[in-house]
């Protein structure tokens, strides 16, 4: 329901069902019938005027509500590129060939199911789905970024193309993921369980990894709202930074500064698990090359290293570049204009109590509730009051979550605060809920309890809550 309707019609329809799944009235809260908690005006519109009114399994796949019809047509073209399965060159479909020689996925939608999060391997040794392994060794590259493995580069590719008899490319390797578990006790005596991932490299096709190899598992994130985050002014992000913890609150958000290959400048990073990409154009171009082996006008060289260059560098490719400028621009536009879905139950008294607890537990010190976007080249994204619950800064999350792999200015313990909008719909869209950078957390509770370092206070506050308050906080998160 509510699919791709106009904003006015959607608001009318939305208002007519506020007694249903989106908004339960205060009278339905028997635990606190006299409560006077009220929601903020417009709080449900996480993406401002771009917000889409849908809570189905397609909730992450709609265009920003306020796009012009011309821009909605561009969105549809980008959606087609997003879902395209690329093929090996040479092919009759010359606009869609150039896959590989190494790749992790044949299409963007392979990792971002219904524009949502990636899935974990079903069992050890299975296909990685939306999980990938970043690789680097000691040292930095010419721009201050991670230095890739001499033979395997900066990302392990678990697929190689088949180009005919005696011309197949052996995959770089695979990774087997298994888990051990640990348990703990809430203050009220109830228990919880966490799982700890263990990664084992298998079937390496091009020799041993470097002796000083560092690796980081990364699960594909959901895509709605990225253009709005790109539209947040740099000054507004930096206003939240406190790298030396000058106010002594235990929170020291730090900006990451990374290389912008389009402008040849060092810019603020805001995308990726470690905020290692400065723009969606670069993020999209890097994913095309790293995940699918497709060159673009930004990254013109094939994703080959070491012996691979002499083995496969002269093979037929899909043109220069393999992803045309038109396809790349349409794909980037699509990623910029995917809409954030409306919140559910935002006036519910339990949800509002959870919102209070979220703030009291200092969760908002990193998960900053709101921004007003600045000017963006896509006018629909400009000057919007948004509620993403992120500061786009790096925070030390403790040894338990550390990948021990630096990424520009990010240390091995630091991660960018992930936005929380859409959090309550992840399971609806993806069918599962794998949270954190590597999907180790199966529930919202597990994700909270994994917080360490700068998140230790918030984790302890949650563990010390009684069951009623924990349920309220979780209801708030489910409403996002």
C-alpha cells in the first residue's frame, strides 16, 4: 500500500490508518494511562518531505516522495542499472558486459536485497552473499589509505569469470564463517547470548596471503537516505566532533578524512562502515570495480594485482569504461534518491518512553537524532529536516568489535556511527536481521550489548534496565 503516490494523497491515506499499524493511541497503553508524553511535530517523517509511506518488504525501494516526474524517470532508469546482471565480455549486449575477471556479485541487487542489507552465508563455505572481506597490509598508499595485499589487492573476490574452454578464472578464494558463543546476565537476572564470528580463509587461488595481512568483514548496508546524508553540511558534522573529548563525557567523535578521486583532494568521509568514502559517486564507482570488476570513468584500471596483471590484463574487456557514463550516473542518482520509510507507532507511549531511555543512556551522543540538510544538486534533497540518528563520525567501539585494520584516519577500533532510520524494517525487507559491521548480532539486544569503548556507558545502562524499560527502548528502535 501507499506505493509511489503523491505526497498529499499519501498523507491523507496515512492519516486514515493511524489507528492501525503505524500509530497506536495513548489509550492503548495500560501501563501508563495518565502519561503526557508527546511526539515531536513531524517526528515520523525521518526523511522530511522525501519520506515514503510504506512498511512492506519493498519499503526500502521507493523514490523520494518529492521528486519531480522527470527525476522519478531518472530514478527508474537507475533502478534498472541497479538490478542488471552484468555478463562476461565480449557479449552481444555490449552495454552490459565487462564483468570480472574477479568479482563478488553480478549485480548491485545481489548484495542489497530489495535495497536492504546483505545476507550472511547460510553455512560455512557457502557463497558470501552480501558479506565481503577487505584486505590490507602494514603501511599506507599514496593517498593515506589502506595498502592492499600485493597479490589479492584490497578485497577478496570469491568468484572468477568463465570465458570459454581453458579460459576460466579461478576465484581468489573464499572465507568460511563459524561462530562461538558467550553469555551474560541482565541486572534483573535474565540472560542473553552473543555470538563471536571466526573467519577462515579457504581455497586461496593465488598463493598465500601476506604474513602481515589485516582483514575486515563488511556486510552490505541498506541504501535508503544516502543522498540526504550527502546533503548534510560539513560544518554541521564537524560541529559534533570532539576527538579529544574536551567536554569529558566519554564520547570523542572523530571525522575521517579520505581521498576524493574525482577532485583529487582530501575530503570528509561520510559513507561506508569506516566513513572511508567522501561521496556517493565515488562509493558507487568503487563498488562497481571492487564488487563486480567493472571499470568506470573514475576507476579506469581493471581490478588486478600481482601475477593477475600478466595472466588476465590482456583479456578482452567490456570497453573503456565498462560501465558507461550514462549507466554510472543513473545508478548514482538512484542511490541518492532512495527514500527513507515513515516511522511506525511514533506516538505510542511505550515508544516515547523508549525514546527517553535512549537519550538517558547517552545513545544520542553518537546517534545524533536530526540534521537539516544543506543545498544539494538534487533539489528535492535540499533543506530537509531529517532524523537519521547518526553523527557520521568515527567512534572507538572497544576491542570486542575491533577489526584491527586502519582505514585512513580510522583506527582498528573505530567505526562510523551507522544511521538508525529504517532499523525496524530491516527484517521485513531482508527476511533476517543481521546487525553490526559483520552481521554478528541477530537482534537489537545483541547489537546494543556489543557496544564497548565509547558505547560502554550505553551498553551498561541497557543491561541494568528492568525488562519493562528494555522493552520500551527496543520498541523505540523498532519504530525507526
